[in-house]
């Protein structure tokens, strides 16, 4: 087998426990010399524990055996940092008859990379590769004096059985993904990704590469902002020798990151300036005498080769590249961007950008402002992620104007590596962040985003805005064709994950303010208090339209006094039938508004003397946008803190922000709901059948095959037979018992509104023969179906489609082309919890027919919920099922009947959030 024939989807970039990137790929014969060098670099102790003996050198025959594998019965993975092998893992089948079941697994990690969690990572990816070829169990022999190796298997999440035999321990465990194993994988992924972003946002030292003495240059602005931000560690300007002249560089010297049409300018050997902004500068990162954690890069794409080499040699952990000229500039720039990201990851680093605005950590102990923004807000408890640099400047300026303090800020630019998923993982564990705000232009791995967001939203609100119609759709062509539908799907799926979705940047900050400074409402019951009946009515109308229940409206009149306003608010705050308060206030002429502000703050103060009200309060105080000084509780740095009362310029905005807070509170306070498991479901049989069915590539299963796969998870299609002759049709009808149906099988005739493709309620053999002859003549189908008649019911439809943005999506709606054309369907991401399934059943507008349809009694929706959960469990367990459609599903008071099922199978997309965890 040649070097290029290994399974390409096994290649992965992964994160070690310290947040550093490691590249995994299958071994090839050309790795022989590097493998020998790796082995020679191991300590005697490590070689002894791996090979059960000294083994000072690898015999040539063993080198050939280790590097020549078939990627089926034997496979090996290398973990690489640059071109250096830092770990290796291998599995080898044990079955003598060639039928895979058990495989022996072993791995070894270079001494100076031990303790980085590489063992569990190799084990996870080896298990994923072995499972593809039918292996279900791993075995290993471990020296008794090597308890750390046994701990690796256990800590990876496997249920390990051990047998002691003198000096060795025999270990066995099943490799099929279990709920416990998936949980461990996700926890490990969460910790490593959070650590990698912590490395970015908590640097001990910074190098500004491209720092310039010209105050108009980007590098000079970056350095100035870092200094002005009060960064607490050392800052090293890097300004290499030379300046560009208009002379083309020879082709062989053009950077691999430059687009083919670009030329790197020749640099004259001029000395670097001794200092930039009064700080000693260096000709390269390598020349800096002290360690460097973070490199902020402002050099053209053509200069990236030297930058990366220097940063690797220096041990830099993260690069923030503000330079433009990459993916945003066209196809050539996009290819340059891909090469940049690949090389950064190969060198064990992470990349923010390119074309990024930069990053901020407002913690006074860090003081990091590595951005190009001219104005940034003070410290706070809100984390913000966006992509666009220009938009990021506006975001930071608006946050500063509103007094909304930030904990951290990341502008990822073209998002070649670090994404919103990574930063969400960090904020999930960051004690300095209470609220997350996201401006999303697109998704890299939306299914992973949905999984992470769902967990984060359980404790911290996430407010997201998508940048326009079709932002969730991957391809530009699809954005114009399917933008509306995809936006509706995104709304449902993100709502399933608890994400608060808004339409404008103004609304984003409106929500951020109430969530940052006020408690969540316990319910929708809202009191509106004010001195303008018109403004109060506007607030009430928006509140009701947004799902709030206005239980009290108190009009104090335009001449209200400060004591009267305070007393009315205090009454509402102490009223157990009120969950939230909106104060609409236009001060009377010639009065001191500060007195009213002071009175309002005292009225909302809880009885225990604390600073945070017992229920949320929002206001339109003086029509100010943000937090007026009189309504602010300030922290040590002078920024507003929790307990401050946010003000909005219009009553509609105040009511809308409160409504978002209530909807999120209702989502968060739902009873716990789990993904249901089905005892007796034959997941392994289903996987085996599907993989055999797609042995020759992706295809659509026959109706018979589809029914068989569904049956593995307890989903029984109403019995039917494929028939080709009148005799077969008559025999099938007698077998089922009358009445029966005869149906066409071609797609153009199945599911027609006029039902011309089916003959129903056939009472005897003569009618069956007549129907068979009519349908064959009408449709031209050589194969027809004879099916047992099902009880009458309301036709519904359940399907799973492979969405380009969110992966497998399960949808529900009423059956029929009319409802398909109207798009009246609900969508949820797989896997569904029981709560998801119950919400999905009532999502379509036509779901009201389930209570008053063409049947006498209301539909028993519990049977539909059960079917949705079984379909979800099937697709989650067998990701090779790319689509499923159960249609029609007749639902009645007595149960359900699945009349038809279609299924398509094929390879799992690389970006799907399944299998071994990886970056992306």
C-alpha cells in the first residue's frame, strides 16, 4: 500500500490537555527513519514499560512491520509536532479466522510529552478507526508496575476489566461509544479547548511582530493599545531589518503563504530601529531573550514563513494575525489562509484570524488590549465574540457608550482556526464571565456549537445575532435559494439549545444589559409603572406581543413626586403576583432627576439589604440608553455592576429585552430531560446492516431494507409485500387478510394528493387483481406493494435530513405535498431529549389538527413522541444513515401506524460532530 492510500478522514488536529495542538495521522512506510529516531529518544524506563524489556534499538524487521500496515486489521497513528513524532499508537486484530472482534492496542508517548493527555487521545482515535472495520473490543497487556497505563484506559471512559497474571495485567474493554464514554470525551474536549483559549487570553508576555515606528502603521497602533491597556507583563516589539522596494523577488523565494500572483518584495539589509514607542525592539521573535506566550502579527502574508519558524523555535502558544489579504480577498487568498492554518497547527500553536481585530482581557490583573479599536469598554462580566474587524470596532465603541463592561473579547476575523466554539468552551469555565454575546456571520461546525451552547446556556445566557438572511447556510448559491428556510431551521435549533436570538446589534446590547445587571424573571407576570399613559401603553403592547403577561398598569400622572414613584415601585417589588417591573419615567419639568433615580434604587433594594433586586427591573429613565449614573451600582473600577438598572430609549425596547430574559428563564427552569435509551434496540445489528448495505458506496435503501433497519429500533412499518405479478399480489393479500391496499412504488406516484397512486380498502381478491392491473398500466411500475390496511388516522410525516449547517435534523409535520410546500414543519437537532420531542410535536402551525382532526378523538401524541425519539436514537447510533422519511404516519387516539419509509445511507461527513473529538 502506498503512502497516499490511508483513510484520509483519520487525519486530525487535536488538542492536548495543555491546550497545544497535536497532529494525528496514520503511519506510512516513509516514517521509518523518524520512528527509529523517536524510539531512540525514549528513556530506558519508557522503552521498558512499552516493550517489557530494554529494547535499546528497534530491529529493522520490526521497523518495517510497524510502518507497513493494512489500515484494517492493523493500523497505527502517529502524533506529530512539526515533523517530530511525539507519540505512537497501534492496534492489531487478534482473530485467527480473520473475522474482526478483538484487537490488541498499545501506545507510547515521548518522555517530554507525557502528562499532556496524548494517551487517551490516541486511544480514542484508534478505537474510532477499529470500529469502522468491525472491531468491538480492545485488549492490552500491561506490566503490573505500570499502573498509569491502566489508568489511561479507565480515565478515557471505558469500562475496563482486568486480570492479573504475575508481572502483567490483561486489560479488556468494549470500544463502542457509550453515554459515559461520550461524556468523558466531551469533558476532555471542553477542558483542552478552554485551556487553549486561556493561553490566548492570559498571556504572561507578548511579542508584537511588525511593530513600526510609523504611528500610522497597524503594528504601531497595536503596540500603543497594548501599552495603554495596562498589560501587566513584558511587551516585545519585533521589527525585522529591511523595508520593501519595488523589485520582484525570484520565484523560489516567494512565501508559500503568498497568493500565486503576488511577489514578496526584496528587503534591503537595514538595521532594525533600536526601540518602538520607547521599548527596545528585536529583529525577530527568536532574538527575544525571554519567553513569549502570545504573538500579535501585523506583517503581510508574504512574511508569514519566517514568522512561523521563529514562533515555533520560541515556543509561542498562540498567534493573533491582524494582517489582511487572505480568505477575504478571493480564492488565492483562501488557499493561502488554509496553508497558514495548517502550518500553525502543525507547529502546535493556535491561530486567531487572519484579518482579525484582536483580543481583549479586561481583567485588571491582565490588562490585555491587543486590538486596533480606538475605544474599548471597561471591565465587566460580559464575554463578546465576533468575526469582522470593522464590526468589532463598532461593538466595542457601543459597549463603552452604554457602560456595558466586558470580561473578554475575541474578534476571530476569517476564523481559520479559533472559532466561537472554542471561546464558548472557555467562557463555560470562566468565573469572570456571566453573559455571552455572539455576532455570528457563519458556522464552522454548527452541530458542535449547538451541543456546547446547550450546556453553557444551562448556567450562562447566550445572546446571538446572525448577520443577515441566510447566514446559517454554507454555500452562496444556497443562501439565495434556501435562506428563508435555513434561517427558520436555525431559529428552532438554536432555540432548542437555549440560545437567545436577536435580529439587530441594538437588540443584542439591550438583552446583554438586562442579563448582565438584573436577575432572571421567575415568570411572565409584569407590572408597568410610570407617569405617562401613552408610553406605558406602548410598553404593554410590546410586552403582550412578546409573551409577557401584563398584570398591572399603574399611571402615576405627569406630576408624580419622587416618593409616590418610589412607593409604587416598592409595592410591585413586594407583590408576589408580580415577576418583573417596567418603569416608564419622563421627569416633570424643573425637578432634579437624580432624586427620582435615588428613590428608584432604594425602592428596588431587597429587604435583606443586598444590592441585587429580587426581580428584574428595567426602565426608560430619561430615555437614556445604557445605565444612567443615578441607576448604576459601581464596582471598584467605576464600571456598573450587578444590581444596576438598565435604561432604554423606548418602552418597546425595554419590554422586548425583558421578554427575551423571561423566555430564557423559562427554558432554563424546565424540568430535566434526557435522551431516552431504548432497551432491546439492536444498535450494533443496525450498524452492521447499514455498513454492509453501503459497501459499494452511498445509496438509497429499498423500502424493504428501510423497514428492516427501522425494526432494529422497534419501529414497525405496517406489513407489506413487493409484488410483480397478479399471483403474488393475490397471495400477499390473502396472507395479510382483507382489506388491503395496492400501491405504486415510483416517487412520482407515491404521496400524491389525489391518491391516484394507490387503491385502498380492497375487500377481496378480485378487487386486488383489478387494482394491480390498473396501477401497472397507469404508472408503468413493474413492482407494486400490497399492504395491510391500517386504522384510520391523521397523516403525519417524520424525516431526518442531513443539513449542511447543523448535521442531522429531525423534522415533524403533517403529511402531504401541500404542507411540504408551505414549509409547515418543526425541526430539532439530533439527538432529541423527551422535552425536545414534545415541543416538536406541537411546533407546526397545523399541529392543532392533532386535537381536532378528521378522526373522532384527539390524537394520542405520546405515540408520536415515542416514534420521534426512536428515529432520533437510530440516526444518532448509526450516523451513516444520511436521511430517513417515515410518511405517512397515521396517528389516532389508539396509536400510530407507519405506512411507508425511505432511507439513504452513506459516509459520515468529516465535519459532523460524531466520533473521535477533533478541532474544527
